């Protein structure tokens, strides 16, 4: 079954990912493509932050060229949810990162289509006043 990973503002479909219960095994190249984190000898790195991959007494987090991304996410204290029937995995972000973003009072970047289907990104309107109206049928 194909696996889809939702993380930040992207969805990545991976043909070689393997879901095994609570584990999500990704090939080395797919880790960065799906999460933005690079798998380096010192651990997983993003920007100027590197987090070492812990050695655990239980099930290993790595097997050859594959990484259990769900185990790493949980070890970092970040939320992971998945739906076995659809193959969808959602990798959340840590509360401290979210709190930092909210502390700046700057809205996170996102993109939405207008009525004609053209995509608009919030970052394209930085420095200008924006009125966003939303509605839900429920």
C-alpha cells in the first residue's frame, strides 16, 4: 500500500515506505523529501539543528538505510497519528515551535485557491493588510 505523509504544508506520497503497526519506515532519501530533515551521520538535521538518533534497548530506530520516522518523532515529543486504512500519516510539530510562531503574532504561511482555482499564498501579501473570511457548513 502506498503511504502518504502530511507534514507542515506538504503531502508526500511514498511508494517505498513501509508502515508496520506504530512504525513508519522510510528510505534515507525519502526522509528529507517527506519531512525536510536530512539524515546525516550526526543524526537528523534541519537548518542549524541536529538531533542525534538515540540508541534504544528495544526496537532499533534504524535498519540499514531505513529510519522509523514515527519512532523518531515520538522520541522528540512531537505528535504522530495515522490511519491504517488510507495509509495516511500525519507528523505534527512540537508545541514549543508552534508557541514561538504564535508569540510573534505572525500568521503561518499557507496557500488557498480562489473561486477560479488560482492559488494565493499568504507570504505574497506580507506587509499588506489582509482580510480572510472563512465559512464551514457544519
